């Protein structure tokens, strides 16, 4: 997994309780962490689309996403796929289109980051292409209208990347960077003038990947004029919630 994290030192929070359930099929007891939502400091929104391999089935996806639904206190993906907001689609598996769609909010703490790491490692094995997953932590105690000038929210934004190979992951990173840079520079320059800028970005990613090739002996990354992908980052105030 490759991820970009713009955050301060991560702190583990002991905010989970446990539940034990007997599985008659295996004859074993299974422990499920259950998040206490009453005093959770964050609403955490996970958003993205991940193209899946044609042979990836529901059971495999359920296992890959287990860190998410167990964190929410569910006993299965079906039980935990719903978001805390009814207007959000939640976690959806499009079997015909081989697509995982995420628009899912859970209440939690900083320890949710560990669940994200585990999820990404598992999704790498099921992904057909590279994909980005946006994760936004909203500080539930911060009121932008009532806060004084000295107050700051604990909001945070993390961009995660999954993919079948490092090359696929770097392709998504490259495409998103090109999209962001071109969008910003088109305020001052015509798009036809920015070919050199895109070439320099490709050169930087080429150098990074060459170093990876030398250390891991893997294939060259794909190159292209740009690809689709969700934008990331932003400035000025809190990030808006996704509306659907």
C-alpha cells in the first residue's frame, strides 16, 4: 500500500469494547471490536471507487473490508455496509461492473487509521487498477459558527491509494497530481501551454519509479496524458461533506 498522509503524530485511542460471538460453522468463538459511538470525537467519511478483478467475489470483498465493518460493531459486511447517514449510499459492491463504491461514514477515533491500513493491504489483492480513497475526519465538537478565532478544529484529510502493483498506484498518484496542477495553472495559462509542466511531473515520477525498479526489480509504470480520479486537498475552511 502506498499512502499520502498530511497529519500530525498519530495517537492510538483505547475506545473500543469487545464482543464475543460463537460461530457454529467453525466451532470457534470470534472476537469483534465494537466502537463506542457515544463520545466519539470524529465522524469519519470514507469515499472512493475501486475497480475490482473480475474474479473478486462478495466473500473476498467482505474479508478485505472486515477492518471497516468490525470497527462499526457489525458482524458482517451486509450488517455494516450502511452509513450513519441515510442519504449516503454506504458500502456497495457492483458485481456486474466489478466495482467497489464507498460513500460511508462511521463515528470513531484516531484508532480508525489502523483499520484503514489493514483494509488497503487487503484491497491491493482484489484491485484491478489503481484507485484513490479519500478519508475525512470531521471534529464533531467543533462548531464553525460559534468558535472564536483562536479555536481550531481537529479535522483531517487523508488520501489513500490501492492497486495491484506499485506501478498502478503511482499511475493514480501521477494522474491526480497532473489534474490538480493543470486545474490550478489554467487560471493563468492556456492548457496547450502546459505540456512542459506535465512532462516534468512525468520525469519526477519516472525517477521515483526507477529507484523502485532498482530495489525491487519490477516492471516500468504506465505513462499517459492523464487519467480520471477524484481531486484531493483543498484550502479555505472545512472540507464540505459529500452530497448525493
